[in-house]
């Protein structure tokens, strides 16, 4: 159930994340239409990674799901920013 909740919450935040990252964080350094496929691909991949990590961790570790979620999402957030900066919204050379 925790993994399904993670998928739902992550998917609902993708649209807002794209808009804020494209127009505010990375200030439109790359054409929005060109960045969209990479953004969607990276977000789906990270969503699956986070859901799988939460599912595995809650199964194998006797820790509160909230604690596991905090650890997993901290790591996913760092990975996400790096992927968006270095690949998705990287300025065209």
C-alpha cells in the first residue's frame, strides 16, 4: 500500500514540478517542448525507483514506513535535481 501511495503522490506532483523547474529553477534554459520527454522519462524512472525502494525497505527493515519514506525521498530528491540539471534542462551547446 505504501508503494501505491508513493506512485499516486509522485505522479500528481509531476506537472507542477515540470512547470516550476522549467520556468523558475532552470529559467527556461532549454526549449520546454524539447525538455518534456526527458523530464517525463526521468520522473517515471525515479518514481518507479522510489516506489520499489520503499516496498523493499518496508519488507526487509523493521522501521516505520514514514522514516523509510523520508530517507528514500531525500535520496531521490538529490538524484532528481542532478538529473534535471545535468541532462533534462541542460542548456543547448
